[in-house]
C-alpha cells in the first residue's frame, strides 16, 4: 500500500512537472488542481499531516492563479478561478458560492467543458444539502447526472460519480428502486474506465457504490444479499485501501448490522470487534468506536448477557462526548437502557428511557444524520409497545399513529417507500385497538384492527416481491409468521362473534399467505415463462446462470468447512464469481420483466386461491384440511364442497410429548408390547386432537392434508381412529396386533400438498412427455438393503412399457440427459438428507461415489426442468429434511417439486428394500389399471398389511411412503388400444343381440324352463 501511495504521488508530480514546462499561461491553475488531488489522496489514505500541508499550498496557489487570470484575461482560466473560489466558499459563504457556481457552470457549458460543468452542479447540490433545501438539492443532483448522460463516452467517470451521488440522495429519502438503477449505472460507467491515472479513484468509487448497493438491499430487508455484497466489498477494500482506512471500518460495521438483523450474533460480534481493533489502532475517536460498543451492547441484550451490557455502557460513558448527536448518539444509549429494563421487568424505567430515545432520535432525524428513518420509527414502536404493556392504550395508539404519519400510511394511500417499517407498526396498532375494544366494546376498534391486518399484509407482500436472495425470502417468511398467527386469531375471533363467513375465508387466506411462498413463487415464475413464450436463448442463459450460481454456492459451502489458507484464497475468488453471476442473473430477470410485461404480470400474480374456488375443485366426499401451527395454538381449517370450518386446538405439553413419541417410534421402533404402546397411544391421541373435530360429524372418504410446522413430518394415514387394546397381550403376540389397528387409511385415502393455492394452480403444469416411464436402480456393492431394487425397477417399468436403467446404466449422466423425456420416473436407490444444508441432500446413482460423480444434489434438481406427472422416490428419507417454519420440509421431494413434478411419492424415514418392492409392485399395478394415485398407495399398504409376517407389521416397515400433490389417475397409455378393442367388441355384441330379439327371448324362456326342471 505504501508503494502504491508513492507511485500515485509520483504520477501527480510528473503531471505538475509537465504543466510547468508546457509553456502555457494556464500553468498555475493546473499546478493548483494537481496539488489539490495529491492532498485529497493523502487525506483519503489517512496521512493527515501531508494532506494538510499540500492543501495549504493549494490555497496559496489559488491566489496566484486568480492574479494570473486577471492579468491575462483568459476566459478558461477565469472560469476555473470562479470554480475554485466557489469551492473555497462552501460552508462559509454559501450564498456567494451558489452565485459563483451558477456563473461558472454556464461558462463551462458554453466551453463544452462537461467535466467542470457537472462538478459545478454537484457543488450546488452539496450546498443545498447543507442548507436543508431538499427540492433544490434533488434538482441539481438530477441535473448533474441526467444533464451529462449524452456525453457518456467522453466523461464516463464523471457520469458514474454523478449517478452515485444521485443514488445516495434517493437512498436517503427511501427511493430504493431508483437508487438500485442509479447504482447499476455507477458501476456500468466506472467499470469501463481503464486509464491508470484514475484507476485508484475509480476503484474506490466502485467499492463505495457496492457498499451502497448492500445498504439498499438491507433497507429492503434483503439482509443475506446485503451481507454477500458487503463481504465482496470488504475483500476489495482489503486489497485497495490502507488497513486503517475509514471505508473499511464502514464495511465492517455494515457486515455487523446485516448479521445482527438475521440473528447471527456471533458473526456480528466478530465484525464489531474487528472494527474496534482497527479504529483504536488508527486512533479514531469517532463514530466507529461508539457504534461498535453500542452495537455490541444491543447484541448482548439479545443474548440475555446483562452483565456484559453493563460493562459496555460504562465504557461508552467514559468515551469523550464531543459532537454529541453525530457521534455519541444518545438515542442509541437510551434504546439500550430501555431494552435492558424490559429484560429485568422494570416497565416504568423502560418507558422513561424509550421516551428519551424518541426525543433524541427525533433530533437526529430532523438534523439529517444519515436520514436513518428506521431508527426513528423503531423508537416510536418501542415506546408504543411499552405504553401498551403498561395499559396506556390511548398513548400507544397516539405514538403508533405518529409513526404511520411519518411513513405516509393512511386509509387512502399505502404507497409508502418503507413497507418493511410499516408492517410492524400496523401490527402493533391492530393489537392496541383490540386491547381498547376489550375495555370499551366499541366495534370501530375491531374494524380498524381488521384494516391494519389487511394493510400490513399488503406491505409484507411488497417486501417479499422486492427480495432477491432466497435465504432472505426464507428469513422474512419466518419473521412474518407471528403476524399471520395474530391475524388468523383475530379472524377466528371475529367469526365466533359475528358468524360472518368472510372472516373464515380471510383466516384461511392468512394461513395460505405463510405456506410454501418460495416454492409458489418459483413455480409461478416457471409457469409465467412457459405461458408467455419467452425466447429460448434468454431461457437458456437464465438456466446456465442458475446452474452456475448453484455450483458456486456449493463450492463456497465446501470451502467454508475446510478453512485452510489455500481454501480461504479460493473462497474469496468463488465469492466474487458468485456475486458476478447473481448480478448477471438479477439483470437478466429485470430485462425479462421490462421487455415482456405479460411475463411480469403472470409472475407476480400470486393471488391466494379463494376458498370458493377451492370448493369447486373438490368432490362431495373430499375434504381439504390445512393446519397452521402457532406458538400457543394449532388452527385446523376444513374445506369441503359445501362448508368451511375452523377449529382452534391448544398446544399443550402433552401434545408436544405425544407428537415426539410417535415420530421417534416410527423412525426407531421398539419391539414387543412397548413398541405397540409407543405407537398406538400417541397415534390415537393425535387423531383425537388433530382430526376428530373435523371427521366426527361428517363422512369424508378422501383427505387432502396441508401440514404445518412439525406436523410436516407426520404420516396422518397412520393415526388411529380407535384406541388399541393391550389386555392379554405379551411381547410375542404384540406384533400381530399391528395388523388389526384402526388405521385411518383403512377407511380413507390421504394425500398431501404444500399449499392449497399451489396445488390447484394450473400455471405450472408440466408439458407432455415423449415417453412413458423410466426406472433407475443402481447396484451397490455389499448392500443387502437394496438387493431387490433392480428387479423392482424392471418389474414396474414393464407395467408401463417403460425403460429400466439398472446397474451401471443407472448413472447420473443418463438421468440428467433423459429424465425430462418421461411421464413417470421411478428411482430405487440410496438417498441422504442433509439437515444442516438442505441443498446438499442427495440421491446416489451408479458411479464413483468418492469422486462425487454419482451424487445428484438437491441444488441441481432445483435447476432441472422435468415433465414428469409423477415421480416415485423409492429411496430412504426422500421426504425427510430440514424443517423451515412457513415453508415446510426442505427435502428431495420438495426439490423435485421445484423441478416441475406435480405429484411425488416419497418416504419419511429409511425404507426397507424388500418391503418397498412389495409395495411398489401393487401400487403400480393399481395405477396401471386407472386407479387414483392415493387409492393405489392405499391398496398397496392394505395388501401388505394383510400378507406380511407378524415380525414386520410395525408401521416402520411399510408406513413411510406418502403422496404429495394431485390425485388424478395417471393410467397406462399402453392399455388404451386393448380397452378400445374390448369396448368395440362389446358394442358389436350389443348391436347383434338387439337385431335378434326373438332369439333372445326364447333363450331366456327356455333357460327358465330348464331351471325349473
């Protein structure tokens, strides 16, 4: 870094030297400017003394330059003099500076000196910023950018800088969509500059634009995307800047903020401690020191480490308090103290601190310190919530309304640029109105609360659609879940009070809003692409980018586990490549949405299907049962052809215990009477708790279940409608009792879906496939567990005139190249879930497993385009995986749904190879005969239960397979010619007998006489 500084100083010295011997009369002015550049350069690299000395020389030469301009009367020099005089008056005599800049800007424009012209405009914008004249400031930032766009090829670096400045303005006022476009332009122009003279300044500008890009994504709630950008920016800064540079501290601080928001507290703390170390080394008694201490205190509050909070508060109190509002930030201190008193249940003291917080946050906000409206609104929210907790409802409502007024949210306009901030305020206000209703019984409060819930939901939808990163979307869905639980509870209460059907429908709507939204978005996007006929070249480019992104994400995960020095270097490289690919993908999607408005309209038309439309799609003997598992209650929605009902069940310790007992008993069964009890007792209890309220009054033959939370691991068809009898049983006879238990599937078919809206959506239906069926069954050395999988594959393929890929032919390459051509896919092989990193769940094909060429990972499936109507995963734990609240289980089954397969048969736990073969043969036979998928699976389990030996009757052996998705018969196309031939013969026979009625009657009469004889 020292050599770089020396080299750049030498370059500027040579420029000055060249000007000295150029013989031109404008020499002093140019010497002056180059000295200014040197001073700014040294100031940037934290060499203050050298920078100040050069700056002093620069001011002295300014007077010389002015004298030269007056003596020779050169218009160019005179305009330069006006410009530098204006610069020198910024802050001390703004009125004169404005006049000078305006005169100089017009002169530069006449001289076609577009560089200086835009600098004058930026100078005017800066002055108006100091003066607090927002409209004027905006006017000149826009002129400085849009006014010089036509000269992009001549002055790209100036356009890039102007775009960056305008983007910073838009960020300050919440116009994030505009800011994103401007930051893209910044990078476009600056990345195209290659001249060595400006390379460092340009790179610093690029890094600053990346940093602001991360800030914008953070403001939009896309924290994971922001963190990714900050990580790349930090690596750039490490290579570019002095280790103590202020920009690097800013990036570290931003990384701390991002990780704090996603509750990754250990990482956040590490970044703040790095900030402290660097700031202390550089002897910076400025905001990084204060901010790091304050942020660490807030993290320790979240971790309930109250002693650490006290220590940090003392350290902060001992720091110098100069420039109080800008550096010390009293608002943050009062926030920390307020949250501390909440932790120790001292509400009155917390109220006092939050009042002080709002007072100081208001001062900070009005004075324009970073324009961080989120802290200003957060202060309102914390004060209002504390008022609410103390029972001061009117005061809470007043503060909530103040926040909404600042966010410009009202009954007529919810187009706020801050939807992320508005949703929790509306949520809190709704609860305050409910508290007030409990006191006054004024129904107006109920109507207002309902409006708050509906409006907050609209804002949440806006936030969700703006998010780019998949992890950010998942985090946001989980963060929004408590809101939807409260909204459902409110609607159920309103229905109980009024019997108004709209509240039931709205409660179901809120439940659907937090169900598999990421999966729904992905399939909606795929369907929109197909429906609007986007060019194949663009779709292929998108597919390649997605494959690259998945590949580098996996590589980064692998390197993070290794952590050698070589791996760290490679990790940095892969992060940069991943960032570039994701930016290219984002720009491509943006292009598609702009150039193809029909695609945009279909993609974001993710409307929740109304209950009445769902009812039209159900038969008389069907019922859709959707669960929403909240913190204290479980909501059971039952939708049939004619009725809608909702039931609320309390989540008790007994419920948790019985659910855990059943699930563990299915995965690792006990033997004898203990095994029977550990299954039968919780299976009956859960039936009573979860299904009996719905099934006790009405008879439904077919159940469509949309589980939620931990219920996503539960095979409902195994629940018992009647209690088991244990009298007279011993360990030897307990096994056969499993045959006679009152399993739900004995009377009803059961299938599952990720959400009702997704299940009945037609936009993402697969295209027609070329061939009927492909069955894949590798051979594994020394594996008795799957000894019969190849025979299984050949058997089921034969039923559908399909192709069986067994042994070495069942390799990943064949699957990837051929799977898209088949209507039915059957995979009889090993599978492994990954509960830590679900995208690394895998299927193991034939090949060298140690070289990883045999593994097909979930992240690869996400980028496949399959046309199969049904895929059967006859593999271990293909339906098992990491549970993410609101999204469900991240399993291989889910990955195949992403790939476009609407119906999937998968297993909850490890499959027994011989049992699986028996089940699959019966399942496919019924399927080939035209039975529904759920009926085929039901028949297979009933047949197995009737014939299996007593030692293998436990549901562990046969109850692990479930059906997810539509239930329509899939049939066997090969059988249609035979059926049509039989039908033709039948018609001919009937016609023949109708033409011989006399003969028919005589035969009937004679037959009767013969019987009597």
